[in-house]
C-alpha cells in the first residue's frame, strides 16, 4: 500500500475514479481541492456486478482513470481560519471497504496537514458508519452540525483527540433520532453504551 499526496488545493490536482467502484467519484475530478490517496498497484481489479457503462471520453484535460487507487480524500482550507483544514470527501473502493483503509488514510492525511503547518482538521459525517470511521482516525464529535445535518468532528492535526464515552454516544444519539435503514439501526444498537473506538478501531469494551 502506498500513500500519495497528489497536491494541495492551490495545486489543483485532479483524480479520475471509476464511478462504478467509488462513491463520490465525480467530486475528485474537480481541481478545487487537495487530494491524498492510497495506491495498491499489485492488487487486481475484481469483477464488477454493476451494469452501468465504463467511464470513457471526457475533456483532454482529464487524467486517465486511476485504476490503482483504492481510497481517496479531498480537502480544502477553511475559508475563515487558515490554520484549519476541512476533509470534504472520503471514498474507498467498494471491494475494499472492510479493510480499514478509510480511517488509515484520514490519519495519514492529518499527518500531512500537520507537516504543512495546519493546527486543526475537521470533517463532517452524514451517517453512523462514517462517524465511527472518523473516531478510528482520532477525531471527536464537536457537538455541532452542518446546515445539512452532518455531524462535525475534529482533531488536532498532529495527534488524535481523547474522546469520552459521553461525547461519542451523544453523536450516535443524533443518528438514533433519525429515520434510518436497517443496517444503520443495527449498527447503532450494537454500539449502545459502548466506549469510542481507539485509533485503529479497537473498542476498549470489546
């Protein structure tokens, strides 16, 4: 596995992902955000059970399809605070979603942000699975939500934050109050009263 910083927002890196394999693939083609990725060039692409056509064509300015990328993060600087970096989109190739790549890439991106001089990294989670992954990367719930009801989490760029069970559960309670599908409800029921996962994903009460 290879970590690659494609560039910062001012560099305008573009990343072309297969929308059949990645959620939010279109968000990574734009040049307005910085991007980090994990590459796994030795892993063969598995067969798809998606009948949509493969992405083809497009402007000559688009990069070729990045077939060795297995996870990606897009980010930009906070408009009002130059010491804060916002992680906007996180995507993991569908066949690799149980490999812990998302939290690991988030941690590596925070390390890169710290090296560049950022003090704080923030991210917004729109579902309990993303919320859990953010905690595994050292983020903690701030108690705030965005205008589209995403929960805002943050951490110092140079170190994970210590999160109490009460703070962790308060975020899960926000999701419990929403109309969710069966997988989300089952996940929330399994986390009832649990301690937050440590960095790397281990629950102290597991």
